[in-house]
């Protein structure tokens, strides 16, 4: 809802309150003001000018040379390219030195040899959106009424000196979908009175009932229908002040008749419709449900097919409007219209919503009917429209109105005690203050001891229960004035469990290493359910699957991650690094609910590093994936408890796959996806891992122990061992660690050789050994003794010999 600050002053005294201050007060009282727009922000130097002379430019077919009176000592010459400029017009002139939207500054210029001292403006050039400009001025300059005063500020005349408050309304606050509704709210906030529009009109002796008859067949959908008749109207542009108010509210002006109905909609919140009596085709209006397949051509020149779910206004034979949504083209008010029927009605929100949704016609009228209009304003809105048509269209109002009225208006009566209000809010508000709040809201209130009996006006249909009254007291008392307290209790504050903390640490580690978190389906197909599973079990089938592709609960996360890799590769994203911490589902023997076990899995493919300007590229390999896992183990403090062991796993590369052991127990695997699987899935070389996160998170971890910085030097020795091809580096490293004793602190494999000088069936593994004693400097004798033990151990247990 767009609320004009200047228009609002017609109903509430806003003296001493700026638009920004008012917006802040409204927001703090419960209705959010999204922003305040000053329409003329940054604009200056635009005045009303009078075109005294207009002739074609001597050297340009599409330009006009105009002599314009701008209220200065002498008229000025302005070159204008608008096709609709002409002698005698009152126009908006941006004078030399003026600033237009986009910080566009007007300077004296020469156009094809002729001097131009300013610019004759269109409304779009003054910052008004094209969709809000009347069709006659959608192309070309805007013409002011002839009574406009030359030299006056054009921005003021166009309402651009106004400030617009944009209200973000929740569905329950339909009362604020009108200027009067907002006026009630503002008056309550400021403690001021609402000035209601006065209706002063004269009616003819001729009765409206002699001209039109109203019959309502759909009584539940339309309990109140009022028709007013205005004769001898002259259709022309509406007054400039009305057009500017409509444009500031986001409504496009059309003509005085249509603009008045839209003006009343914005003022009262009551949608109206105007029918051309002579085009109606009969002397009666019949409101009924449409017949299935019945058709109507609406004002947007679209033929629409109706159903029995839709409410229509008919001339007794054919529809002339979809009730509360849009009128029909066959009864549209046009330039030659002389007699108008004003429709003011109360329609049920559900039937309007149905028609609006079915036809894709979301209008200002339908939005208000859907949310609920004030039934007490229906008649007055119609009378106000008739008054304005008599005043601004020269019409004659026929006596009385023709109506069907079966509407029962019963304001909601809700009781509440002072104790309940204060208990709910944690306040100590007095009886007088509560009475004052409801009085400011214009609610009828009676006090019986400590009980308040509140009668909410019909405009506030959202007031139905005690909690609604509490909310009204809270927001008018001021949310800032409600004391803030901490909860009191004996319970300990909540925190993450150790398991949850480790899960969070794991996510941070993976993301810090460059992996993205994936969230994949827990449901998969029967073929993929057991693929890559850490534990062989029968998969669980859903009783009512969506499809065969999502019929089984997964036993492994890796197949879903490979699908994500495939999806990205197919879209030319070749480098992908993903992880997921999620559940797999294991079937129990008792056929009850499955065991849900949390796993951590990852999939990495493509380039790990791509420093193209240096010419360096590092593709993902086994050791990249292993490094990611080792970062996780280090974060969780289980590095010393982890081992890797060569493994053969189905669908994994036989020479690039290892089992991961925690304290000697297999908890998962790491390796390359088998080339045949990669080919079938059309993915590149991909490395995956999957581990039991439950096992990692629940293992006992030694507390962190700190050591002093060593004062004594360490000594490094390198050895190259020739062993059989089937011996693994990990096996030798374990033997070296055991034999090295307390002096051996670190062991690193730094070379593997299987060249042509090596004996067939053999390979050379080179290790770097670091010896160190924190208490003393090691001697050659100490090192030799420890080193000999290492050499003897590897020789005895593996048959290794030193490489010569």
C-alpha cells in the first residue's frame, strides 16, 4: 500500500511530524514501512510554461521551435521534438540550470542552428513511470489544464513534492488498504482525531429505481448490492490533483468516471464499478453464479470462459462483469457515455479469490474483496462517488438508490481482564491506559471491574479473540516500552553435544580444504542402493515409492555423490570437490525400523590446482583425497589411531584403493572409482571416500598434551630398502616405528623406485628417519645403535636389504 503523506493530511493533523518520523512510528506500532520515497528528490528548476508560438524547425522535420512564457521577464525559445506540442498549451518546462532524474542537468544549447533555452518535458522525463502515465500522454509531452498558473513549480502541480510511505501489510490488516484505514491507525498512534470526508450532494426528483432494477440470486456470495445512477455526465480527464494522487498511489489515470471509482477505492478501501447504462442492454442487473462455459470479454479485450464457481453481474441475459474482479467490455464507460450506474457491493472473499486465481486477474479491487472490506462503508463509498461525479463530471444524481440488502453486520465483542493483558506482556499497565488505547483506536469499550468488554468496529475484522486485544495494547503502548527479561529456571543452558561439535568441526575442515557440501537423496534405485556399501546388508524398499529411481533407502552415500559429479561434468564443470555427512539405513533382522547410521563421504575430480599463468596444473590423485582425510583425522585428534591397508572393493580401482582402519577396525575406504564405472557414468578420473562418522566421533581421544620447545638438535638418517613388489610402504613404516624405539620420532617415505636396474619382482622404498631426545644431544653411538635395530627388524620381518 502506497500512502501519500500530503493526502493523509486531509484526514489527520500531521503538524510537527515529518514523513520519516511518521514512518518510524508506524513501523514501531506493528505495520512495517518499507521505505519513504520523496518523489522530487534531486529535481529542481521545473516550472509551468505557456507555449505562445509553435512552428516547425527550419532545418529539421521532427523538431519544433517554440516560444514559451515561463513567468520570466521575457519568453524563451525552446526546441522540442514532441509530436504533440502546440500553441496555447500549458507544459512542464525544465529551465536552464534545472536538474532532472539521473542528475541530468539542463543547459543552454543549439539544435540544428537554433538556440534552445530549456526543455519541454514529458511525465516520464520527470521520473513518473510509463505505466502510470495516462494513455493520451504515454507518448509526448504532458499538457496542464488551462487554469494552471504560468511560472509556478510544475513539481508541486504534479504532486511530485509529496512523500510516499510504502506499507508492507500482513493479510490480517486489510483495514490499512485505504487512506481512511491508515488515517485511523495514524490517529491512534499520534493521539489525534480522524477527519472524515463530508458528502454534500443534491439529488434529482427522478428516482434511480425508475431507471434500473437489481436482483441477487447468489445471496450468500453477494449479501449487499447498491446501485446509484448518475445522468448527464461528461467524460473527460479528471482534475489534475486527482490524477496526481492516483499516480502517487500506483494507479494509472483514465478519465473522470473511472478515476473517481479508483479514488474511492484508495480512499475508503471499497472497490466500485461504473457501468455505461446505455450499453448495459437492459434495465436490470442480475447477480448470479455463471453458467459453465459461459463467456465474457473483459475490459482488457480478452475473452474468458466462466464456470459455476464464478460470480457475475449480468443484464439479465449475458454477463457484463466478473464480480469484484473486472468489468466487461460490453458495458465499459467511454467518451460518449452520458449515464452511469455506480456499483457498490459486498462480495464474499472466497468467490472473488476463485475467479481472480482462475483467470489470472489480480486487481486492486479483488485484493481488497479477498481480504475483506468494511461492510459499514459500502453505502457511503457509493454516495461519495456519486457526489464526485456530479462535481467533476457535471452529472445529475437520481434520487435514492436501488439495493439488495441481506447483510448482517455484527461487530465482534471480545472480553479480557487487565490481569491477562499484563501477564501476557509482562507489564504493569493501568486500567486508564488500556481504556485510552482502545479509545484512540475508536473501539467501543466498557469496563466492568477489571474486565474490559471491547466492541471492535467492522473495519477491524482481524479482532476476534483475546490475543488480538493483547496485541493492540502492546503495539499502541509501544513494543519498546515492554520490559526485557531473561527466562528464569533451574535448567542448564543448551549447548552442542560432543558429537555435534565434531560434526561441525568436520564440515569446517572439509570446506576449509576446498570441498563443497552436498545434500543428496536418501532414496535411490535397487541397483545403486548397495553399491560401495561399507557393510553388506539387504536394502530396504519403500512401501509406496514415488518411482523406481527413488524406491530404496541407501546403504552408501558415494553413489549419490557420483551422480552430482556426473551432473556437473555434463554441464562443463570438470573440477568438482564435494562432501556429505548424512545417514545410511541398515536393515535389522527383526524387520522393524532400520538402523540409521551417519557416514561421511566425499568425491573429488578434475584439477586440484590450476595456476595457468605459471603453467602448473595438479590433477586430483589418491594422495589429494588422502590428504583431505588426514586433515579431518588431525582435526578430530585420531591421526595416531588411523591406518591404511590396501584393499580390493567392488567398483573401485584395484591398485588405487585402501581400507581405512581405526584402532585396527575397518571404518571405511578411500580410492579411485573403477575405470569401467567412470566410463559408464561418463565421468573423468574420480576419487572417493566413505567412512563411518559415528565411529570417528565416538572414539576416545587422548587429551591434548603440550611439550616444551626442544633445546637439543635432531639427527636425520635416510635408508633405501629393496623389498618384494607385494610389500607395502605402510607395512615397512610400521616395522620401522616399532623397532626405532623412543628415539625415533618421525618416519617419512620420500621415494619409490622400480626402474630398469632393479631386479625383477623387486622395488626400492626410501625413508627418512628423524631421531631425537628432548633431554640431551644424541651421540653417533646412540644413533647407530637405534638405527641398527631398525635395519635388523626390516631384514628379519620382510627380507629387505639396503640398496647399494
